[in-house]
């Protein structure tokens, strides 16, 4: 829709995604898991895209294809830093060894199913409302941030027992 060839977008995504995933691995061990998951800039980026589309700024018509590609690449890079890989790390750290295979498989199923739902629904949402699509996805990002704040423990530098104690609502240690 932006006028770029699909192959250009695909190549650009790979060029951004691979280094950002590597950077995510480094940052995850430096800053922790929760700070990367609680990154609110994706929410703001999606809201900004929705507002720009809603306002339909005619002066941006010539730069819209470039802005759209850059916006998608920045969002993809940010996703690679946080929600793209960290859930697998956290799952491997909060569940006992006898459950890791089943829980990892469930996480993979939910991740791929969610990706399919987003991919499938995107065109229908864009037909409904371009701005509304970005507002819908930003709302989902906001709910994700609330979920992480409330339920996801920091696991960096903690033993399995410490993580389990922080998940237990009746524990005196948190």
C-alpha cells in the first residue's frame, strides 16, 4: 500500500530484526527482563501512527511511504528487543524442569496463534479504519504492559526458589 516492493520491506525487516534481537539478548542480561517487557514506546508509536492517519495530514503525502516503512521497522526492532524473545526466557526460568517442555510448547502455540490472528485481522481492520487499527493495537499493547506490571516477576539474577516465592501470594518473601 505504501508503494514499496514487498521484497524491499522483507529485506529491511531482516536487516533490522537480526541485530535488534542480538541487542535484546545483551540488554536482557544487563537491564533485566521486566524493563524490556514494560517498554511503553511501542504503545506511543502505535498511538502516534493512529493520530497521524486520523488527522490525514496532506503535507505528509510524499513522505508517507518512507514514514510507514520506518515506523514498521522501528516497531519491529522494538518488538525484537522485548516481547519477541523474552517470554521464552521467562518461561524457562519460572517453571520447574518437568514442566518446561509442555509450557514452552503452549507458549509457542499461543505466540503463533496470536501472530496468525493479527495477520488475518489486519486487512479487515484496515478496511474498517486505518487509524482505528493502530488504536486497537495500541490498546492491546497497553493491556500487555498492565499484565506485565501486575503478574510477571523479574527473574534476572534470581534462583528458582526466589522466583517461586515471589509468585506465591502467601509468601512473606517478595
